[in-house]
C-alpha cells in the first residue's frame, strides 16, 4: 500500500484504490508522519459538494472557509466550479493564493472593519452583507464598487449553534434599512439569512424562505431590484447520531424556493456539510492510568487541539480505537495538556489499550483543526491532505 518516494507535495503515499480512512492506511500514515494527524481526503470533499449540489439544483453553493480553511479543500472545490463565502482578510488571502476568481466570492461577515472592506474590494469582491444602519453607512464611500445583502435573523430551536442571536435584523426592519442604503446611493442586491449550524430539520430554512419571499415581492413593487437570496448553511452531517439525509432535508427547501419571484438568484453557504466528513483525526495513546473502575487514556490530541469542536461546536464525534477487541470496558479519553478540562469523552466503551495504540475520530473536518490552539505549547495536529493517494498540500494548508 505504501509507495516509496520523497516527502513532497506530489508524493504518492497510498495506493489510489485504497480508502485513506481505513485502519491500515491510517496506521501507515501515522508511522510515516507521526501524530496527532488530521487526514483530509479531497475525493470526499468533491463527493460531499456534488451530493449537496444535486440536492439543491440551481442553487450556487458558496463554500464557507471557516470550518476548514485548508488549501486542498479550496483547490478541490475551485476545480468543481464552486463559489466561496469569505469572512476575513486571511480567508481572502487563501482564496487568492489558490487562484479563486473574486467573481466567485461573496463577503458575508455582517460586522467588518473598514480596512476589511478595502481588502475585499481590492481583491475584486463586490457583494457584502450588513444587518444594521451603522454597518450600511460604512459602504457610503464604496457605493460605486460594492452592493449589499441585508441579513435577516431567523432563530431556530432546532439548530445546534444559533447564528441569528449574534447577527441579523428583524424582518420588519428590511424596508427601513433598504431606504437608508438608497439615500446613501448604496445598492441593495438582496437578502440573506443563516438559521444556525447543524440544523436537525429544514423547517426553519423553509420558514425563512417563506418570510423573505414577500419581502422580495414588496421590494420589487417599490421599484427595488433585489436579485439575490442567500439561504445560508446549516446542512447537517452524521456524528454519533445520524442526521437527516441531505436529499430529504433539501426537498422542502426546494419547494419553498419554487415560490420565489422570477429572476432571483439563490445562493447558499455550506461549510460543515462539505468539510466534516472529509477528514478524520488520529491520535496516539501517550499514557494511561486505572482510576476507580475506568481506564483513563491520555492522547496527544485533545480539547485544545482538533477536539476543540467538542467545546466550541458542540460536536460529538464517532470515536474508536484502531485496535480489534470484542471485549470493551468503560473508559475515559483525555487530552495531553495539564488542564483538567481537557477530557474528550467521560465514558466510552473501548478495548483495553496500551501506550502507542491509535484512536480515530470520524467526521472531524469541521471546526476542529481550524479552531485548535497551541495551548501548553503543544503543537497542533499535522494536516495531511490526500487526493487519490497523493499528498496535495503542505501541513498548514495555506
């Protein structure tokens, strides 16, 4: 399975017919590159993008870089014809270095420094998001080069992460904000919303679309040309609990979109759905101790590393040992830092492990390495991006 060759960007390290997430492949990769290791599979990136595109035909998918801002992901999606959702100068810089055309990008952060607006415009982005009067006023001096989407808040009790608490205006405020923009000579190009991350069902997406539809019609009646509706992200993936299949999730969304006024371009901002299943995290047991009735296994990755998503993203990854064994025992997985909060799982059934055994976390592409730190001066996981057995990007992916 392992092919000889230098450690280089184009090196083939696995047989292209082999799944890089299988146990044997992961053992070989750790033996060669060490651990902790985050393995990204570009083929899975493409597969997730194509599946969502098929479930939402006619919707332009703008990958949100936030959950996995890695060069291999951006380049794979660039070649698929995807669009991109950028929200910071660093994300713009990554898109630029990956050769992404600015015409395929929108800037969706509702609150920005003026310097961030200048950076985006210099790159060539001309569509931004705002949700309040002060933010709209920032664009007065850029009115010839930029237009706005007004972000509307729709809070969802079914989303794991509520994104409308921090951003978005009341739907009733849209005409007033549009009028302010008009007085300043700023083009309002449409509306946007994000009902929250890892939505359990599509009901709030549908409700938001149904609430935006009359707003778009009334704007047209006033002579305003709102040509874009951004339906955000939030499309769910499997963790410990299976999510609703994306085809089933998107069916009522498609039905709601069919009632939009003619000529409205629909865009979306998927991040997790594309990124999460495309990476696994591999960690090594570096210590163990029997405490009461539980074995405690200490890993070289933890809550301050790729398992940061357990805290920040409320994600419960499917975790197991890469060691066969039918007999399992109640166990605890802890990270490598000196902090007592650094415990990944308080009760997980595992075979009895030894120092040097490997633990794998599945669907760890979203909000893991991206939000990891080097707390305690412990290095972040090495990122290994593979495409049909070849290494396709450097460790930092930027």
